[in-house]
C-alpha cells in the first residue's frame, strides 16, 4: 500500500474514539431538515477542534471546511448530511418530535469527522494538489413540506433541498467533482444513478354543508378520491422501466363527520429517472386532478415544487471508489453495479452541474426509513471515512491526473448554475387551475 493511504487510514484509526462518540451523540439528538441547529453546532465545534476554519451557510444550518494542499489543482467535495426522519413509532425516536436518524445520516457526519482528522495528519497532503471540501449539509430528506414552504415564503430559502440551497448561495462555487457515501449495508455499492422527483400539493376547495343535507354542499373529498382513482388509471401510460413512482396521500380529509368537507389536501411526489419524463407525468396528473375538481364543481389550487433532479453517477469516479474500496474492505464486499435507485436525493442536483458519485456503505442492514433501523455496525463509520479520504488521495495525487481525467471525460447536463436553476424552476408552479364561467368551465395547467 502506498504511503499516502497508510497515513490516512492510520489517522482514521487513531481518531476512532471521537468518531464513535460522535455517532452516538448525533443519534441521540435527531433534528429534521432546516432545523438541525444542535447538530450543526456540535459538528462545527468538532471541526474547529481539529483546526479547521468553518464557512457557515448563514441563516440555515450547515457549513463546509476546506483542506488546501497549497498547490493548484481541482477541488473535490465530500458530503455528510445533518437531518433525520420523522418516525413516531420508532422505539428510539425523540418523544416530542418523532424524529430519528433512520436513514443513517448520523453515521455520515461521524465518518466526515474521520476524514477531517485524516487530512490533518502529518504529511497527509504532501503528495496531493488541489483542495478537498468537507460539506455538512441540511435537509436532504424531502419531508415537512409545509414547514419548508413557510421558510420559502419568508425568503429564508428558495429550494427545499439543502444541497440545492447551497448551490444557490454560492457555497459550491469552485468545486469540480463530488462524492457522497450514504449509510447502507456492509458492502460498498455504487450504481449508475437514481430517480428525481417533483413535490406536489393539491388543495380541493368545495363548499361545506351539513352532512344531512349534502345537496347544499360541494364535496371536496369526493373530488380528491376521484382524482386518486384516475391517477391509478393513468399508471399504465408510463414506461415499463420500473422507475416511475406516484404515491399520493390525503393530508386533510375533512374536519368533522357531520360536515361535507369543503377543503381537502393531497400531497405526493412524482418520481422518474429523466427530467423530461417527470415534466410529462406532471402534466398528466395535474390534468387528471383538475378534471376531477371540475366534475364536482370544486376549485383546485396546485403547488408544484422541484424536489430532486435525476442522478447520473460518473463512471470514472465509481471506478476510483472501487479501487479504494478494495484497499479498505474485502474484495467481495465491493460492488460496482449498473443498477438504478428509484429513491431520490439532492445529489441528483449536484450531478447536473458537476461529475459526482453516490455510494452506499455501512452501519446497518436494517431497512432505512423504518422503525427497525438501528446502528448495528458503528465501526463502519471508520471504513467510510477511510474510503472517502483515500478517494480524495486517488484523485489528487500525481498532479491530480485522475481528477483531470474525470473533468475531461465528464458529461454534465448544465454548463452553469443559471442553466441548472432554469431547469429546476421549470417544475415549480402555484396557482388556481379550474375556472368557472357562466356557460363554460376552463382548465389551465
């Protein structure tokens, strides 16, 4: 093994106590997206103990710290995520909020401290050029949409995903490529990419009446349930690649059993593997919901918000991950696949503006986003840290020859932030969609 990897891996091992303590601390203080101030403060203090200068996001949680070799070269970004989920029946959730780290983001943050310690080891940067930025980001889980909308209404955020908001704030300016290792399983697994999504909010507005005299009302619940039925009928119009998802829920179905519901809300995501497929599906579902509203005589307000872009993983970066993974894990535990994630992440938005890789490794074999999830293998935080630190060394040694190959061969959809924002904003819409005239009904979507 080359000297650089020995230095980095040994430094992670020497920081084991602090890494494992961080995993337990963050597990015990779960916070959901854009609320992660306690975890932000903890991680900031830990980075500062290691001697880093932290660049904070400002009025939202999150920051980055930079390891600069002092020599010109590309900039590599690594991501750890702050936020938890809400699973009230999880046995270890926060009893007041229902929050719990059932996706393993606490392990990501603990691993990032291992990377930070490794890059501060004597001679760790001697053979490298360029910069390594370690990002601690908020709000990856696309939940609590009403809360995020309230932040957007106040002008605090524009985008619901933390990495998207970091892009908007210029915090990723100057970065050339990125990696995230998400917790998940004992293996190191890469994939070809993953789905994107649009977040949807439908509000049906009818007219309340006493349930004993329903003819005097306009039943918004019937309009909503009819729309759900039509949505199921639309599914066969979508391609058979197995990537499409539409999974609506009724978040407000009425106020009292003896009152015809006057206002009913439905939320959902539309997920698919291509932006053009998401655009097309979005139009079809909006048309269906508006048609069902019109059939019942309801008004319909639609709020669409760009969720995540589909993710394309860079083959060269996946190759580098595999090479480092084989140094850290048994070869049989390194799986470079061409599979596809039907789940979504804001790493998809990163992939629109730079080459990136999103891999999975460590900490639990229990199903994520479930009440069964626990940290089974906390020491996987160390192997994750070693892989990430080694990955940066692989890219930036030898005058950053491999990183330069990545940049030269990458196919990135958007050539600028402005082009990316235009693509994301094209999915955002808020407004009425059904209009009633004296002798006509108009639907505008």
